[in-house]
C-alpha cells in the first residue's frame, strides 16, 4: 500500500525541518556514534562564517560541497567528521556594532568605554551566531554540533596566546616601527590582502621643488612631497648622474626640506621624469630606498589623514592639501606639466576609506626569519614546500602559480589591530619591563597592550585549535591533518596560506591534504551579487520557496572548481521539478511493490539495465572521489530524468501489467534495485527528498534506519 504522503505533491517546507531533526537526534553527525567499525577518519573543518549577519549564496555553496563530501564518505564507511564553527571577524563585527551605535544612539565606542562596548559586541555576535547556525541547519549541513567551535571562545583563546608566545620566543614575532596600511576611517591597520583597489581619475603633476633645484619630479600625491628627504634617480641615467650625492636645502609650500639626490637601480628612467621624490614615511617602496641609503623618515600625515607640518597646510585634509600645493606650484611657476590619468587607489575593504601608508609601531611576524625547530626554514619556505612536494593538492591546479607568486612577494605580516574586539595582544608592560605569556602576569603595575590580533592570526590555527590543541587530544591525533579545505578562491591568501603557515610552524605537519577552491556565485546575467543592484539571492529564502535540495543541486550542477558560475531562480526551480519527479517515481514504484522479490533472477534485458546502472554508479563514485561533483550530479540528474523515468519506467508499464509473472518479478526487482541505489547516490546532493522517500521503501531494501548511514552502492 502506498503511504498517504505520496498521494500529495512533495512539500519540502513540511519535510525538511522534520528530517533534519531526525538526523540530529540519531547522533550520527558525530563520527563517534556511527554504526559499525569505521577505523579510517575523514575530516573537514568548516570555514567559519563571520558572525556579522546572514549567510549568502557563497556560504550556501560551501556548505553544499562540504556536505556532499561528508555524506559520501560517511556512507562509504569512513569515520567522517565535519566540525562546524563561526569566526568573530573582529574588524567587520566591531564596525557593524559601531555603525548601529552611531545610528541608534548617536554615540561612539569611546562614549561607552572598552568594557561596555565589548559587552555590546559580544551580545550582537551571540545573536548573529544563533541566526547563522539555524541557516546552516536549513541547508541540510550534517556537521557535528557537539564539537562546534568559535574563534574567540576560551579554548581558541588559549591556543592563540600559546602560539603567540611560541613565535615570540622563537624571534618570529617582534615589535617594530614600519610602514603600515592605515585605515583613517576605521582607525586601524589592515593587511595587504584586505585592500580593495579602485580605479580613479588622478592628476599626474610634473614640477620642481624650487627654481634652484635642478631635477624635475612627477607625482599624483603632492601632499606627501612635504615629507620628501631625497630624490632618487637611476645611477646610469646620464641626465642626472652628475647630481648624485648632492644635497639641497629648500622651502616647499612653507615647509623646510633637506633633499639628497641618490642613485638607486630600482628607479625606472623611462617613467615620468626618470626621477622620484622619496617619501620614506608614506610609501613602502620609498621606505626601502631610504633603508638602502640611510635616509631620514619624516611623517607629514596623521592617523586622521590630516597634515602635520607647521604652516598653511597644518590640519588640512589630504585632498585639501593636495589642491593647495598644486595652486602654490602654479603661483611660484614651478608647475612644469600635468596629465589626467587613471590610477589604482588602495581602499579599506570594510570602511571604503582611502588607505594611508603610515609609519607605526606595530607587532609583526617575520616571514624570512629562520626557525631552528624547523631545520632553519623560514615561514615562507614552510608555506611553499608542501604544495611543491604535492603533500597538499590545490584544485584547480593553476592556482598553484598564484599561490607561489603571493609567497614570493610576501612581506612581514603586521598582526596588530587598533580595535577593541578580538584577541588582545598577550604582552604586558611595567615601566621598562615587557612580559609575554599565555596568561597575565602576577603582581601589580602591569598594563596589557591595548591592540588586538589580526583575525587571520586566530583563524590560521583553525584546523588544529578546533581539535583541542595545545592539549594532546584524541581528536587531534585521529583527525589531523584534515582531508579537505573547501573555500572560495578569493581567500587563498587571507586564510589558506596562513593555515599552512601556522600548522607547519606549530605542529610540523600540513593542515589539510587537499584545497578545493570554488568560484564566485553570480546572478543569471553573470553579474556579481550586490545590494545596490538588487540581485542578491538569499539561500534561506530560496530554500523556503524551492526546497534546500533544489538550491543544492542548482549550486553544484555545472559548477567546476575555481570558476565563477551563474545561478537564477529559473535554474533552482528546475531542480524543484526534479524533486517532484523523484517523488512521482517513488509513488509509481510503491504502487508496484506487491510481491516484490529483490533477489529474483533477472531477465537478460533487466540484467542489462542493471549492468548499465552499475557502470554509471562506479563512474559517479570516481567523480566524487576526484572532486568532480559537477559531473557526478549532472550524470545522476540526466540518468534519473531522461533514462530511468522517461525510458525504463515507460517501457516497464506494460511489463508490470502483463500476464507473465516471471517477467514482472524480474522487472520489479530491477526497478527497485536501481531506484534504491539511485537514492543512495543522490543522497549527498539531495539529502532531504532522498531520506524522505527512503523512509517508505520496502523493508528488504533498507539495512539501516536512515539513508544517511546506508552503505554506498559501490
């Protein structure tokens, strides 16, 4: 008898919550509770979503791909662990709360004070966390909630402080005054990788510092020229060779300058005038020239992006000062030429503010310093070696070149941030004394460093801090190194490289064996999803309208690793129709289940049908193992819709109604064997509808209570 639920159309809204609850209550998300002996582990540590709001389609794609892999391995008998968690995302979360505070109460964090402000941030993060966890569940993610972690919880905090102390003692972490990327609006340093470059119009001005100065220079940033301490030319440039070594005292826009002409091979004689004004305090490149020639560094722009020098420029905003110097050059007849150009301007990802390179005393990680405990290798070498040697596979392969290029150009990592939310630097001061430890010093008079750590420092420990390090836990021994790190290609440098760095340094082993990089999710026209365009697809709304299974299939079919791909409501709707097709197939077969003998001998034709399906199942298994999820899902879809439903079932109807009991028994057995195994193959991709149908399959087919833990067909 066909269950009553099949008399109606499949309704994901009334099914998915109930099914997820059944999975969760079974305990099988926890690998320790899985049925049977599963000696071999398979581990994925979930990239932690930021606690700053709701999930987007990129998160939905990540959750889908990882859940496909986990469900596949779980059904294949692996002790599969998918460990979930969230990231405190210090700058983003603090910025969100500050924005709300300003809008709703017309106050700043300084009005509240550090303690009260952090209480507000933590309350916001907790609320956001709960929302995110519910969204993760709605997508069908079969992760082990009993092991959930947070980058700012107590265990992760202890791990962060422990690694900081280790690196400090090894001489890798140091405090130094160097050029940083300063966000004037956010009031903090940011890393090179958190800069967004925007193309903007700029005025490229050629000028002389004074009528007596012999060498013309050119720039788009006139405001920095009051901080110049040298002019650099190529040592072989015949135009300027005779001036190398000479020094000049002059007054530039009411600011006294002492300028020395230096010869440096980094200067391109063909660019501009072939001469470069050197501003060591406001350019990383110029700071390197200054270091080579022992030049002084004079800061002329402050943290608010206002001018420091005495005179008419003092207190002016950068753009105001730029225009004032331009007018001064014209007045003094020192302006030699100007040109409108397009310029790549560095802006802060979170605030949109134009970045000011400033000299600041900060905490750094030296990436070129040898590490005694690692055979004298540097952090750069530790990051590069496992990818070169093949112990870590990056998919797609062409991202290896991008990865190597990033490492080759990597400078020391600034890890301190001038914000309040996050892991506070574990360094204390008392007079001239400095104390660095994983725990606060005893005794009075100590004051902790006010800065916090870059979020990527704590998330860099993610694969092993989540498993209990620095304690030697059973989880760490069993599940590390992890098997797959699946994430977007846009954070290859932000996070993936830093996890390799941290794991190789701390444990002396790789954090994961494979890196699967997915592309950007775009709308049906290929546009980036954004609020301003109004083309954002909310994965939860999509799941509510079409079902999570439809959203998952739309995200994975045709989506090759590392490639941006398009998604639309029409595409998602087509997979909702596929869910209905599966439902109708199940109803038809259950109507034919009377007298079913699964092990009945098969006719030659039915044996051929089954043989073809087994070949497909083997093919799909190989595809998933090789991360070709786009092919595996497409093959399943095409087979079930175009072959099984359209051809085999239609051809079977007269056989099932026929008078030959042998043929009917054979056909019944073949259809149920193929369909039951199809549900197993489909389960990683469409877990809800497959589990709901499996619940009503004849008892002889099922070996476990849940499809989630049924053995894989191959």
